[in-house]
């Protein structure tokens, strides 16, 4: 696979020989690949093998050159080695990192995933003050079919000429997404905008000036002179007796002027835009939103693994609570959750928060992310690098912040990305969690940094911080002195630079050798492999179990045990039926409640289901082999039928039942004694008892 590297007019000290050795490839160093030496790029793309260009600044130029190069069929991939390492005070020591970034770029593209389709005919609703809405409509009406929803007249009111349909009233609800928005509103104003001719006679006649240039009556200022009604007698647009009317309408796109009020969630649906009247970017995007659009279906869901609810009892709500797009909701009819792919924005926070792996991230799949991390860390180590730090950032705001740091380092204002810090771009930083971070440490990383910007919803940061506390507690409990995990929220490039320098200088304790396993789709399997490696090489484990901080179910406690009150437990086995992860088991041979700790997700369903309130969650990591083996939580003697001697329940359960029902008038004498019999003997006794009244006796 051809790799083209360029030192960008000799502003980077690239060592093509050491890079080539690390990649097992002969590399030619260019200085002006996008200018005088563009012929090298043309020759590379003339083949069929994918081409890697170690430059992202001139992606557009290279794309145009490839289009106009005869016989160019090779796909081109771009990787940034300039701002991420070449422009840094550590650039001379950054060759292992640059080799790792180039090696990761050679990995094959993820397999295609199902897509979600949107269709837009360009029906746009603009919501805001009438004057501002008309100005926005003037900029968009040549490309879109515009309707206005007026929220007052604004500073100057509507234009005299009515160029667009105008709606008004009380907004009841707005739901949907690109191509499928539904607006519901109530029109209760005396002026019917469809009949109004904007003749302004009502404004002239109104003594209270209660009618504005949005041609609606301000009912708080109106004192019922009704002079406006007389002025509009011919058109008949004003009627104070008209009943309120409810309306619905469909739109493909929505533009809201000013603050976001139509949607409360942090991530509004696709097709919704806000405009502050200055930045033209939202309007430019709107003009392009006509036609058919596709996006990846970012998630896979396995209801059989879901710990959301059992028997109408809700246990885990981690995915519902963390979703910033309100794309996840409880499906009570099916005892599970429901994810709306049209509202999903692909942040992956639900997959990170999910304790069971019922929801998995599919774009890119976990296996591909794992291969990327393993390639980065292995190549870095083979090239002679030490103490690698993975810097996870989003591919939008996070990437821009890292690139700004590189540029300011080139200008001598900052230090730049340290030589041992490898930026890793993600669709969203919330898409990776505890199992990936611990997996990265097991695969050879010394530290993991998550760079947060204003893209992340507050609940995302809470989930990431909670899982980091759990992961760090595990590492500390195993004797890996840290810290190893960091959640950065820098307010500036300067703050990011300072934090990265401090982190890069640390040398936390890590396993003496890197793991070789591959991350798999099943979340808990990946977590188990990481834990097995970390436990096997633990330098100083703290006893038999590592206590973990308690957190929100699924978000802070992925591991743990159960504490049981043996006196309260009657072994009714309700908890066994509720457990979605087969962590709780019965025993067909004896009255026993058994528990497999490694299977427990700490979802809490068993605690909420237990009628005796005998169970309590206990977050911890058990380090002994018993973690993977069934152990008895509680057992009791069986209760034997007083008639035939057959065991049919537990002594504790039957005694509890007798105690509760003994005072009831229906269970006295023989009836109470019958409760001590098995089902067969109870029927025989019922029919053979001489004192029983039968329906045939009547």
C-alpha cells in the first residue's frame, strides 16, 4: 500500500528511514507533495492499491487531482501527522507515534452497516419573530418551500407584501425528524391570517394599539372596543367569537430563530437548525437539504440481553437516561427499550452506559476499533516508543482543537502534542467506555485521555467520569499506581497544551507485557479479557476483592456481587427469574440460590424483584477464581409433604406462608394443614375429607 509522506516545506523533521523500517516499507520523503511533486501522487493513484497520504490540509486538492488523472482508480486515505506530531517541540522524538498513525491508516475500512434513509422535499418551517422570519425566508425561498410561524411581530413587523404563508397561535408540540416533522398548534386569535389582507385598517381603528404588525390581537391589551371588527367588516378576518381551532401540518425541515425552544434535548433531531442571524452556515446547510439522505445505523440491539425490565419492574435505565437525543425510550409492552434510528445521532453513549452489552456500537464495530488500538500500540512499541498515551477526541470539535494546538506550536506559542501522545479520532467520545479503556491499558497504553468539548451533553460527561472512577479503582486495587485515565475539558488551547504536557510526563505502572487478544463485539467478553490480563500481571493486588465506587446502574457499576440477608430470604427464586444475565441460578437437586459473580451487571432487577428485600448490590471486583464459578448464596432444608413425605418447597418458605395465613378465617383446621401438603396430596385430601361441603350435596 503506497504511503506518501511530506515534511510540508521542510517544517517537520521527518525521518523517512526510521518510518519506513517501522512500517516495513520504503518511503520517499517529499517537501511539496501538493505542489511541485504532485506527480508522485498521480503515479500512486494510477494503480489499484489504496493510497495513504500523510496530509489532511490538501484533501480537496488531492481529490481533484485524482479525478483528473487518467486511470486513477485507487482509493485514497488521508492521515494527519503534521498537527498531531510533526508540528511540536517533540517532533524529533515523534517518529514512533507517526509510524503508529500511518500503520493504523493502513487498516481496511469497516464493513458496511445498514443505513437509515431520510427523504426531504424541501418543505421548510421558519419559527420566530415575523420580521426576522421573513428576512430568513428571503434567503432560502429560491431553494425551499417556506412557511412561517410567527412569534410576535419583532422589531419592525412583517412586510406589507405577504410573500409566504404565515401561521400563528400557541405551539402545542413539534415532533419528528428530517423529512417527517409534525407541527401541532392551536389558533385562538380573533384575526384569521388566511383572511387578513394586511390593509392595516384594524391597526388604525384599535384605540389600545393592541394589534401589531404580525396582524394578531394582543388580548391582554385589548379592552373589547371591537372597533377592529367594524373596520374589517368587509374582509371578515376578525371574529372574537370564533372557537379555538387545532391544526397539524407536516414539514421536512425546521429553522428556529434565536434560542432553542422547540426541542429540549441536547441533540435535536436531524433536519432542525437554529440561526442567530449572523453565522450563515445553518442557512447554507438548509439549502442543501432537499433529496434523499442516508446515515449509518449506529447501533445493534439484542433484547434478550437487556436488563431494562422484567415482570413490569424496571431495573436498568442507563441508556434511556443518558441519551441526549431522546432516541431511547421504555417499551413497557415488551419489557424492553426501543431505539428510534431516525433520532439517533450516533454518539454511542447508550452503548457505553449499557452494562450487559444489549446495545452495541456498530459504526465502526468494536472489533475494528480494537484492531485500530492494537495496531497503534503495537507499531509504536516496535518503533521504539515508550509510555504511549491515547488521546480520544471527536472528529469535529475535538479534532479542530488538536489541530489548533499543532498550528500554535508551529508558531512557537505552544509546546504541541507530546511525542508519546497519539490522537485517536472518534465519531463521538462517548462511544467508548470502561471495557475499551481497560483494554487499551492491557494492550500496552500507559494512559488514556478523553478530550471533551462543547459537543458532549452533561450526562455524557457524568457517565464517562463515573466509568473512569470505576476503571481507575480497578487499576489502583490491582497495584497499578496511576492515574491512568483522564477526562479533559480544556477551556482553551493553552489549557489543553498544559494538561497534555503534564500527562505525558507521568509514568504510571502498567502490565510488564502487552496483551494479544482482539476486542470482540460482546462488551462483557472484551471486559473479561482485559480484566484477566490485568489480574494476571497485577503487581500488588489489594486482597481478594477490589471495592468499586457505587454509581448509576449500568453507568458506574459494571461489576459486583450481591449481599444477601439469609434470614429474610425464603428462596422463592423470584430473583432468578428476573436476572437477565444468568448471574443468579437455582439448583434442581437442592433448595439453593447460586450466584456467578462475573455475570452480574449490577442492574438491580433482582433487588427490586425480591419480595423480602433480602438482596443488596455490592460493587466490587473479585480477584479469585471463584469470580467465574457458581457459589451458593443461600440454602435451606426442603419441606416434606406431611402426607406422602415428598419434598415440594423450602421449609422457610412454607413456614413463612403458614405464619402469614394462619390467622385468616379461610385457613383454619384442615385447610391450614392442607397447606403443608404437596399439590397431589392436597387434591386427594380435599376430595376424601368427610367434613367438606361439595357442590353435588346441594
